[in-house]
C-alpha cells in the first residue's frame, strides 16, 4: 500500500509517520474532553513526546508485519486516526480502532475510512477476519461497523477499565468470505 490513499473526494488516509507528531498531538489536545469519554490513553498523552512514542510504537508494529495506522484528513485538515491493532497472524485476524476530533463527527468520514481499512485488511494483508470492539455506550463508534454490515457477535463483559469503572464492549466482525457481499452493499448504498 502506498503512503496515501484517497478514500473519497474529501477524505484521505495517510500512513502515520513522525512528521505528524506535533499536528496529531495538537488535535488530541484540542479534543481532549471529547476523546477522553471513551479512550483511556488520552490522559496519558500530556506532551508531543507522548504522541511521538505512540507513533514510534505503531511504526515498529507496521515494520514487523502488523497492521498500518493512518491519520485521516478531511478537506486537507487532519481530523483523526484509524488503523489496525497488532495482527493475530497465526489466525489472520485484525482488529480496527479509530477516533475523530469533535469538529468532524457526523460527516461520514469514519465510515468511509474504515471501509477502506476493511479492503486493505482483506486484500493486502490477506486477513480472514476483521473485528471492531466498541464500548456498548459509544453509539457513534458502534454505528460505523453497523453501517458497514459487520455482524454483531455479542457483548464482551467488563472488557475495559475506563476512568475508574469497567465498561462492556460490543464485538463486531466481518469475514473475508463476506467481502463480495460487502462490496455489493457498498455499491448499492453509493447510488
């Protein structure tokens, strides 16, 4: 996969790199209250050095054959991140994670970005299964796999310790064998 991927006329994914450090930190910092509700790492991101450490870790993951992480640009403005958690290569499983800054929520950006990740996962990384796990109460995050036709598999009870309480996660999945029906559904929805 190249470093940049045009998703729509207004959405572009760029492979996360160290050159994004300051801009990404500023994006997190400017949307801290919005992101903190569902993301435990926000409180630990205090300086751009923390963001640089994160980027270095995902670059090592990618260089070792793990999934890529991308920054999302909407109309040439950085607005969020989406990518794969470390792959389970033995079982060909990839988990997807994502977030958007508050100003960009509700524009269909993340659904478009994750749609591209699904294709990258199945076509370029030859995954058999892609998973998305979201906090049960995070309706916006759960809407992404639901719009894309992922299968809701169930609830992972108390899966995450978030700001002093345990939260349940909804688990969604898509299989490589479902990709052709995924493509057909996307074509119907884009008409």
